[in-house]
C-alpha cells in the first residue's frame, strides 16, 4: 500500500506527461523519498535522437562533467546494453551485481573498479542501484539511485520504496515519448498536439472531453465509432466498449489501482463493415487541480499515411520482400491482393507474413500496427 507521500509523488509524476519541464523536480522528490544521495534517469533512442535525454538531481550535477571526461560513461555502456537480459523486470539491483552478471554472460568483459573508486573519492557514493525500465527495440532507459555510507537497513528500505515507482516511471516514459518528440520539434502545447497525426483526447474522470488535437477532431467529425455524447462526454458507438472505457478510466483514476499495474489499456472499436476497427490506447493522467482522468489516443489503421515500416528491416532483419509485404499488410491489403500487386503466389505472401510476425514477435495485424507506430511516430516534419 502506498502512503500519502508516495501518492503525492505519483500525482506529480503524471503531470509530467504534458509538462516535461517537471522531470527535474520529480526526480528530486523521488531522491528525497528513497533517502538517496542522488538520482539520475537516462533515456536513449535509436530512431529519434531528439528524444535522448538525461535528468540528474542537483547533488550529482556538479561532478557529472568530470565523471564524463574520465570516459566512465563509455566504460559502462556494455553493462547497460546487457542489463535488460540481467534484469527481466524493472527492479533496482546493485551496479556491482549487474557487472558481475554481465561478465558471466558477455565476451565483452568489464572491470569498473576505477569507476566505483572515483565515485567514492569524489562524491562519497558507495552504492549504486540501477535498473532498466522499458524493453523496446527502438528506445531504452535506465534509472540509478546512489547512496553514500549509511545504515544498510535504511538503504534497503529506500530501495524498496524506489521499486514502487518503477512501473509508473516506465509508463511515463512510454506515454510521454510522442509528446517529448513533438516538444523537441515544435513549440506550444496546442501546436504540438495538432502536429501529432494520431487522435489525442484529454478526458476528466467522468469521461468529459477537456481538449483534443486536430486529428481527434477529424475522428469526431466522421461520427463513426467515437462521438461526443451528453455533457460533452466521449462516447463510443459500441455500448459494450463504452462500458469498458468507463470502467478503465475509473480504474486508472485511482492511484491505488494504478499502483497495481492498471497503467495502460488497449481497445478495438468496431466500425462499418468495410473499415478496420479503430484502435484506442488509454493511459492515466492524474492531476489534483484539474481532474484529468485519462489520455485516449485513437489510431485509424485505414489512414495509410500513418503507417510507416521504415527501419523494420534493420531492426528485425526483414528481407526487402518482407519489408514490402509488411507495408502493404499494414495498409490493409489482404494476402490475395498483395500477391496480385507483387506478381507472386498467395502461399508465398502467407509465408512472408508468418515470417514477419515471427521476427517482430507480434501475433496479429493490430499488434504490428502498434509496433510500427511506436517505431515511426506519426509526427509532421
């Protein structure tokens, strides 16, 4: 059970979704709550270099340039790259333990005793606990909490409190990724949202629409699958799905439920027979002053301009033929149509589709669409 201090920090955490400037204050609060000397978060991206970022608490900012000049960051990169194999689920582990595990499974051995000695001599840091938070082919991240000498019991209690924030921080990074990219490219919240080509709806706890971007307005204008109902509430045409959405928002509005993992929900909303289901991603947004309950992102898979499979070949080792089939598949073409367009046999296309799903570790077209959108975020250039 989370206490009131942790609940207040989680409230601050979700405010950072549309306010990236709040990250610095957020990690200061987490550092104080877990009793650490310093905290730092690193986010890297293999596709969008604008999204690479790091946040450090004030106590370790002053010495960080000297740490970097020693080349210590490069020396720890091999360990960071294998950390996702060592820590299958986000959980703080001593850096020295991760290094030992790395040396057992990797041919690229490391000896970072000099790094640890430097941190102790210059910062008084004796223990560093580290964990990756997200596991994705395009982006990666990690968080580190650092402790000086002190009571081991107090440190262990702090680490335990720190673990309670990890699913929320992981969710924050995932949900914020499109908005961080938008903010890196454009100024102004509304202008930012309007340049995001997926529909974005901001809702209060009862489903009332607070704000929307241009793509969302276009979806509402179509009056297909989603509309505005009484009292300006977002309403789905399928009543079973409407009840599901209301239930999900109510769950996500509860911080206690969020702490149990109800952090993101996916839905498929039926449309006319000649259209593919509308895809919804629902994520929590907790804010005491303005009770926004959820961010709903709507994906229309029939909008061909949204779907871009570039980078699939390099990330998943697709052949040129598989890359082409993948793009056509996500544009909504059936195997028979793809075979005609590529002047090949239907059995060949089906074999290629099976290979694509295997290589991308997806099981159906909707998962492949979401993967494509997570890799090539549909933002105006």
